[in-house]
C-alpha cells in the first residue's frame, strides 16, 4: 500500500526575468491572474488534493509570499470596521494554518533538481508532491487531485504530461513511452530537452510531480545536466526500473505563465470563468478581434 501524501513543495526561487521590470520588486509568483496571485492558485490546488504541509523553496526578495499567507492585521481591521465582509473572507482564504508552511532558501541557482533537493531536510521519509506555480491549469478537477487519485491506485512516481509540438521538445522533459492505458502512460525512459529529431515522443512533463523520497538520494548524486543545472528529470530517470513511474494526461487546459503570452491567455481564460467579468471581457474580445 502506498504511503499517504501530505507534503507539497513549491520551487519559487527564480528571478522572473521574463517579466521585468515588474519582477524587480514583486516575486513573479505574486503576479495576479485576474485578482489572485499565481502562488495562491498553486496552494489552493494543493489543498484540494489533500496536502497538509507546504514547503516553499525561496530566494532573496521573496518575502512577499511569506507575508501573503499570514495575517494582515491592519488591513483586516479596516475591512472589518468597514463591514467589507467579502473582502475579509478573501484575505482569510489565503491563510495557512500555523505550523503548516515552511520557507527555506535555495542559495544558488542550480536548477529545479537542486531546488527540490533543498526540501529534503523538511520532508520525512515519505512521498511528496511538487507544483510549479508558473504552470497554471484550468480544470474541473484540480490537476494534482487527479494525480493523487492515480497515485492512490498505482503508487510510485507520477508526472502530469501533455503532448507538445515536436519542434518544442527541446524545451521540456520528454517521456519514452512503454505502454498506454487511456490517460495513463507507463514510462521506460525520460530525456531532458531532447532535440526534435532525437525525442522519443512528444509527451512532455509539465510542472506537477508526485515523487518518492528516494529521489533525494538521486539528487545528491546527480551531476549537472542540460543548461549546467541539476535536472530533476535526470534524477527521476535514474529511478526507472526501481520505482513504478507513470505519466498522466490530465484533464484541463495548461497555461505557461512563465512567458508573457501564456500569462495573458491565462488572464483571459480565468476572467471568462467569472460571472462578474465574463460579459465585459467577451464584449471587449469581440470588438477587438478580427
């Protein structure tokens, strides 16, 4: 029987240089999609998947995230005195329980694998999830919840995957497929950012992982890979054959909010989900498209 999942890791130490000048003083994870920061969406997705412990791998200038998930007593008082109950409930929805949030720094920018390794001392010998807040998924069932349901049945390591154009395989970790059963894919290999003509498939990992604690030992031994960084995918690949490994073609639409076009698309898509915004946004789009 698989060990239960209760911990999620958020690697959020990056500089967000694609969004300068905004990210000179604002962490990219605090950029709002409509009116909610990216990191809030990620935490809420984790909560809905049953996570209880939240580990943030941060860097310099990221203190705004820690403050965001804490009380803002002065603002709360003003809202309470002004009987602005809806706004107050929104603030309360961002709070994390005392002792549930852990913040530690990635002191060197050595890649995603190194960021995940920084969480090792904060995680007991148990499985954990990883969410990259840049990857925002709009779905009926939260993406990580879909993965947890698969994990509870199959165990092992699980990644969320989607097909990408072959000319884009050099941007992602790409699966070498062993078997397919509906949305579930058995994996026999994994390649980080292969050239299009060398990619074993077009099935790409997005920013959702469920990993066994053995990955920390692999990361300790892992040498620098593509881009001179310690690649998480390289460490996962070394567990194949020892630990069951599946990819899940998740239900939903993924937005890459690590680039400007993806971020703008996410704002439009999430606005269209809102009763208070949909009509105005649709009218604007009709006026300006074509």
